[in-house]
């Protein structure tokens, strides 16, 4: 069995079974950042010039239309700050789109509402059919895999792309960024959310309802058809400007009364339970290691600060019983049934049909053809 080891620069460790360390104990996540990510990251004058050119193109393309772009709003920090910035400083007119999967926290609802109201924007909300969402989530629990959040993530991505396609909006504004996300979640922790082969296999084995309205979308639809045949582009403006977690929180709190979350992605009650409790206690996967390591590499957190936080549980032991009850009641099952899923044998994406090889080959082909940057993101 492999001896436990933690990176001497960041806080990634051997809970990522594929991690590799050099002779100094520095991991491959850190080396990838220095070799592939940092050289292509320009949160400076170069990025500002590129963003100005991009904004001009978006405005030109959107002339005469009600909206010049579309922005998916979860209520999280990155998308909220991006919306503030692009509207107040760059004058874009995005369609603000929210997907309600049934798990919004009260803080998230309030954050979204305050932001769009003060900016004078309209909010379009797509509500996912709850019985189908519930059945999909229960199927994921029954499968035993770590990536339980695929039903929410897939619905968000698929609905956003289909809405952009329907309304002929060419630019999708994405809050993904290097500053707080330069370290990737290991594939065994959070598997591809658009692997339709795996999704169908799990639903065929454990689902109980026909998914008549759930918005499925294959990677070929949004990565190839929409992008290269319909000209739909996903842009990440935060990579072209100085951006930090502290800057975003301070700005949003001051301007909108925006409330921060205990941890990244905790705007969803389900994700808070899943990432904060389920992953670390069932699988030993603590997503804070990825988040803190990103902040360490971009100079926003020290390694000692991260280790101090990691010494504490990622969930509140005093409220976890109430969380179990809330999640079980929302899913329409007993607490004992939910706990039985926590104790069942561990499974991974490898235990079900999957398209990992196809994803890898496709990515390499697109990089070779110059269609994708060869940055490990």
C-alpha cells in the first residue's frame, strides 16, 4: 500500500491516487501549474487588452439584440463577481440565467436577487423537474460512486447551452478561472459530468422513472456542434483580469450586501452536504485540498493557513445529524436508507460504462489541431 504523502508546496496528498512527487516532494499539480498554466495566464495589461477586444466583439455581435451574451448564475462568488464586473465596467448586456435543481440555499437565493435587482437585470430561471432530479440523485447514491453531483452539474450545463442555442446567443460567459481553480479535482473524485455512457448505465441500473424532461446533453453537442458549427463560444473573462477571492468578496459585500459561503460551491444545500461531509467521510476526498492548493499557488493563502483549516472537519459535527435529516426528507427516503448508502462498498467511474478513453483521445486530437489549448484544466 502506498505510504501517505502530502506535497511540500501545496496541500494535495495521496488521497489523489494518481499524484506524483519529485525528489523535493513537490507534486505534479504544482509542476503543471508552473509549466502549462502560469505561462498562458495573463491577469495584467496583456489580458486587459484581450478582454477589451473580446468585449468589443461581443457588443458588435449583439448589436440590435436584447442580449449580447448569456451568463449562468448560481449565486456563487465567481459568477456573481463576473456579472458585476462585466455590467458595471464593460457595459455588457447578458441574459442572466439560473437553473433551479431544487437545492438552492436561502443565502444563494438572496445573493442572486440582490445582484440582479441592483444591476437592473432580468433573471431567467429554469426549474428542473423535481421527481426526475430526485430519481437521478438517488440512482447516483445507489451506484456507490463519488461523483454524486452530476445530476445538478449536468442539468446546469445542458440547460445553459440549449438556452443559448435556442436564443441564438453566441457568447457564454463562464466564471471559471485560474486564480481560484488552477488545481483540478482528480478524476476519481469528480468524474466527467457529460459522459452520457456512464449516466445512461447508472440510470438503467438504478433509476426508476423515465427521464422525459431532464435536459441531457452530450459533449459532442456543446463541444463540437455548438462551438464549431454554430459558432457558440465560452469565454472566461476572469482569466484576463487581476482577480482574487478577497477582492470579489469585498466588492460584492460592499456593493450588494452579498453574503459569502463557508466553502466554494456551498450555494447548493446538496453540494454542501456532498462535498463537506459525504466525500471526505466516505471516500477520504476533501475538495478543500484542491481549493486551498489553488489559492496557495496563486499567492492568496499560505500553506500553513491551509493546513490549519484542513485540521478541522469540513462540516459542522453539531449540525450534521440535522443535515442528514434534511437531505433524506428532501429525497423522500428514511435517514437509515441514506446512511446505508454511506456504508455500502465504494465504487468509482471505472465500475460502470464510461467514455474516458474517448474523452482523452478527443482532447488530444483537438489540441493537435489547435482547437484546444494544451493546458491541463
